[in-house]
């Protein structure tokens, strides 16, 4: 029977919740084992990399590892775990600067390892309990809470003929994700998101077909199909249901080369009964510099015609300060990766706060993407974020489901 360094029986806990600790500080290992066993985990502690690698096996569901080891440091161990194709979840601990911990976490994730968080020494019992609870560990070989496999859609291959047929026969449908104003709790807008109702593959998400659509030079054709359908549907719900909201249209940077773009969009809006001020053109931060002079020409004319401009995925590009300086944006959307990490990672939290502060000083509204829980919502509310979008309120919905959602929505 395996034992930890203090001789305690480590098989007493739930065998689907097995923790393996590697830390050269004996008292830290014993502390983790005591807390883990109180929470009905089984826990083995090791004090060096060699013992750790010898004990490691596929039944270990959570690894708690110190970065600062004397014989082999934590980064080297992460490489070995990658080589072993380790499926266990990982918690990093160390007394080093928190930024180093966060960078190590990013490195582990880039290696394909599953990191559930980090703890900076000295940490409290309540902090350890919280991260053990949040880890939701189970047997890596399966179980009710095992991670879902990557979507099968990533393996789908789209042919040129299929895409041309879809464009010709209008196989694309629009889903809408609500945007809620934090100050009032009211749905004030929707983002239109295209889906492909493939006759054989089923409903396909944009990641499957947008890249090939752009590479084949068909993105303009797809955009106008999406814009016409979205503006028509939003115009109809305003007329029939009395629901007036803004509608966000995602525009590829490849579409910002046609100087007639603003006039075409405004003509389409008029035909659909949608006011220009209720249209938001979303452009990705990373795509703005493909043809800067033409892009700025188009974007400036759109603003002159009262169309709003949103910089999407803000914070992920390479020149975000210059974007805000040059582009007449009315809102920016903080990338969901920052929102998801802001309560557990100092650097993400600082980015979110500074982006909101900077945007508000420039008179720009802020939309937080990817909001999924109450803690995120309350943090954003406390720091005066303007709009919220994410699964906390709703997934993207087809129009009939959106109308049902709106009837039953009671605000934030």
C-alpha cells in the first residue's frame, strides 16, 4: 500500500480523486495531503522529480507541483509530462513572482497540458480547498465530469463546390447572441453570427468555413447574404414585435477594400427598415491594417452615416493603442480570454480594468464577451462595464428562440 512521506495511508480517499504532489518542502507536502484527505481525496506526496515520475500513472487525476525544485525545475517536469501525454489536471505552486506562475501556466497550456490554476506560497487552507473544489477531478479515463473531446467539426473538410453551392442556394442561417446593458438589465443589442446548414454535415460553425471562404475570395458574397438576412429579420421584429435593438455585423478585413461598402450597406438598411444608428459594424483588431487607407476611408464614412463601429477581440492584436487612436470606434469588445481569466490571473484582471478605463476616457463603450458566471458579472458591474455578452445570459439563438428568450428575460 502506498504511503506519503509521513506514513499516512493515502488510499483511504475516493480512488477516482487521486492527487500526486511534488514539492521539496516536506511541510508543504504534508499540509496539502492533510487538506486533501479531509476533502476525501487520496494523496501521494513526493519531494523530488525522480520519485514523482516513478509514482506518476494514468490513475492520477490531479498533479500539484512546485516550480522551484532543486534537481529538476517545474518547467522541465512540464516537458516530461508533455512527452508522456499526461492527461492529469495540474495545479502549479511556487513562492516566485506571480507573473512567473502565470507565464508557466500559459506555457503548460501551450504544451497541451490541462492547468486548472496556481497558488502562490504561502497559501491558505481556504485557497487550497477552493482550487481542489474547482478542479472537479475524476478518473482521466472517463466519468461524468471528464472533459469533452474537441468538436468533430475541426476535422471537416469543405470543398469549393460545396461552398459555391451553399452561397448559391442560401444554406446559411443567422443566430443571434443577446447583449445586455449592465446599468439597466435590458437587452439592447444582438450580435449576428452565421451558421452553415450543411445538407450532409449538419449545422457548421464559422471556424469551419470562414477561412476557406476568405482564401477563395468569396467572403464579400457571404457577408452580404448575412447582412441582408440579419437586417431583414431585425427590421421585421421591430415592426411586428416592437423590439428595437442594435444588430452587430462581423466584417472581414477583406471586405474593407470596396469603397462603395458604406453606400451599399446603407441602401440595404433602408430596404430592411433598420436605422443606420442601430447597426454596428464589427471589425477585428488584428485585421485592420491589411489596407489601412481604404479601411479608414470606409470606417470614417460609416461613422458619418451614423453606423457604429466596434473593435472585436480587443487586446489580442499587436497595435491596440494605435487602433484606438486611428479608428473612430464607438465600442470595443474585450476578448473573452481576458474575461475568463480576470478573476484568477492578475495580468488578465489588470488588462480588463485598464481597457475599460481607457475606453471610457475616450468616450467608447465597452462590451465584455464570454461572461459565464455571476462572479464575472458582478466584477464587471462593479467596474462599470457597459454591455455584457455570453453564456451567462444566452447562447447564440435562431430568431424564434431569441424572441422566446426575450419574452422570458427578466434582466440582470
